[in-house]
């Protein structure tokens, strides 16, 4: 459903229901934010383990060239 369609549907509702609609939209936005953030949440133990592995890899020269890292990041996020 497009943003414009949602706005048109909201405009067609009686004014008495707008507060309830507003709460529902806030709830949906909250759920979407939680879904977007879920992959980023990890325990302190997992974070420390990843950092230690990364540090050991750097010391041993098992790193990825900087150009490849930036290329991968731009593919994921841009």
C-alpha cells in the first residue's frame, strides 16, 4: 500500500477516530523499527568474541583490503 493511499484512507475517516489511528500508526512504526534493529542486537559476550577474532586476524595479517571493505559496505548500505 502506498503512502498516498494510506493518507487518503485516513482523510476519509471520521475525526473522532483519528486519535486511535494515530496510536496504531505509532505502533506500526515502532514494530518496523524493532524489526530493522533486530539484526544489530547481540550480547556483550558475542560482541567481545567478534572483537577478539578481528583483533587476532589483524595481528596475523588475515585482513581484507580496505578497498574491498568499503566496496562491501557500499553494496550493503547504499
